[in-house]
C-alpha cells in the first residue's frame, strides 16, 4: 500500500509563511498547494482534524470524471482521500497519485489488489463457470466487489464517514459499488455525484466537464472527441459509449488493446495444459516453454498471455443491464476464456449428469447475482456454497490447442472420474447387461405413448365439436 499525505505538508507550508499556490524545495522540485489546503489552516486546523462536512474516500481512476469529482467534493467542503486499486491494468499510478495530490487530496492510496482479484474473485468464477447471458464473462462485474473491499478498508482506516465514486446513474457500476459498500460497512454514507442534481445539472455533457477541468487546471488525459470509454483490469478490457452506442456500428479494428486480431495471430497453434484441484486452477504448462507455473497470479497471467497472443476472448454484444436498459459492449477476456474452456471440459469428465445440470443452473443464477452487484448477498453466499460442493471431484488436467481466436480441447485426464472406459466400450461388455436396456426403453416409452393417445383424443374432440358447430349454424 502506497500512501501520500498532503494535508500535513500543506499545513507546514502555511506555517512557514507560504500563502501562494506554489512552493519550491531544493531537491524536491515544485509542489502544488491547493487553495483549499491553505483554507484548512486558516480555519484553525493544526493537527489531523479538519473542519467541514467530513472525510470521503473517493474511488479514483485518474481520469476526467473522477478528477473533476475530486475537486467538486473539495468545493463542497469535504476532505478527500483518493483510493486507487491496482488490478493489473496498464496505469501510470505515480502520475495519477501526483495529479490527485495537486488537485487537493489529503491522501492518495494505491493498493495492489491483483492477487486478491484472482484468488478471491476470478477463481470462484472459474469454478462456477460464470457467464452472463451466455457470453459475458463478467470481467468488470468481478472487479467491482474487489475494489469495494479496498475502498472500505481505507475508509475504516482513515475514519471516513463517506465514500464516493464516478459511476453514472444509468449503468451497473453504481449498483455494484453502493450495494457492496452498504453490505461491508452499513453505517457508511455514499456520495454519488452523477445522481446528485446539483452535479449533473452543472455538468450535463462532456463539454462542461472539459471546461471545468480547464478552469481548475485539471490535466486532460483524453480529448473531447474520444470515440469510446475504456475500463481495464487484468481480467479483461471493456469498451462502450461513444460510437459504440449504435449497435449497428462495427467496432473499429484499432479499438482492441489486449488481444491480437485472430486473422493476424500466429499460424502455428499453441498447446497449453491446465491442471485443476477441486475446480481451482493449480498449474499451467505451455508447450515449448520451460517449467510449470503454479502461483495463482502467474497461472492467470500465463493464460492471459497465451490467449491474447492467439486472439482469444473477443466478444461484441448487447446485454441487459440490471436497471432495465440494454447496452452494447465490446470485451476482451482471453485468460478467462481459456480457463473456462478447460474447466468446462473437465467437469464433463468428473461430474454426475444430474449434478452438472443443477450446477449449470446455479452458475447462471450466480452470474446474474455478480452482474447485479450482489456478491455480498445471502443468496450469493448460499449459491457459492452449493457450487463449491459440486467441485470436490473436479480434479485433473485438460490440454488445449489455442489457435486464431479458438480454444480447442485436445485431451483430458483425471485420476478419479465417472468416465468408465470398460463400461462404455463397444468392444467389452463389462458390468453391463444389454437386455436391461429393453425394459428401460419400454418404461420411458409409456409417457410418449400416453402423450400420443391424448393427442388423438383431442383431435377427435375437435372434429366432433366442429361438426356440432356446423349443425347449429345450419
């Protein structure tokens, strides 16, 4: 955890007689002191307590929206602690920390949650086979409850009574953030600017945000003509809004950041073997590379790298948001796509037929719970326990061939499984009596015969009713 404390330094600068907005130190360079920081001292603040509305922890991304929100919160009289979660995304955290500090954050916290994301969120998703509406592997939805954990940890540590975020009032993330925060810290208060009329009426569009940023010297990482928004973590990259809001507009070829275009992927397939223990990935071996990877974080990174290199995991879809709107999203999820293919195949080898049906149903329920922001709900906890019970026997390995956007199963092995080669063989009778099948078929045919009998009776009744109706009319 990396922390920058801006408040104490700002107060010390004022004590030294510095009242303008810039101060220079030999060997340190230029540091910015916000007007708000100076005002804190003028109001009689000398220690760690600051008057005003209280302390708020802001889920900060370093982008335009949350940078403007940070300054806006200070204008409203709040002390802002900026929280950034390192989830493996490509991000210049040092630059973002510097920006938040200059904008007036009293503290900037960057927490590395990559391992937490994989072990506590991605692995349960793999075990459950989570996929929303048959195609979305929930890369963003899985990351949100992880971020919430970190956000609440910081809020408790700094004694904040509030948390804030930059999610819009039309999306899913507002629900995921706020339900998670209320679940983990029931007493917390949430400031959601994009649902506050005083905020969204002041900033009805991007142009107003850019103007506000210009007025407050907020660096702009994008231009007003940015054609889409991007959200990234090590599980996936998602693209939405802008030109993508029209579902008839194809995603531009240069949109994708993580995966190679399948048409330009290597012409030679890559073989990869993934081993599972009770449904959890425990090792991965890439053909042609030395050693076996066993660390959970590195297992995922390896699957991500192989999948991305070969163009695996691209999907362009329209999904149903929890609030009732349909939205178009483009996703890249290479690692989870590779892991899902392997795990699904091993389950076919190890799970009882009826258990597999129930588990698939529970997985669908669980995916909806995650998508809807209910990771910390009682129904999710119950569903997760049921799914975990189904995974006790899912131990073995699956070898895949990854090639030009596709993942193909080559072989699978399990020391203990329900696959009985002797029993199923066409060359060996084994412990199976073929004549038993006759009775089995006849019993199952009873229902089908009865169905046909009822259909004939209904047809006869329809004819008779038709004749009777004709007679009455005549």
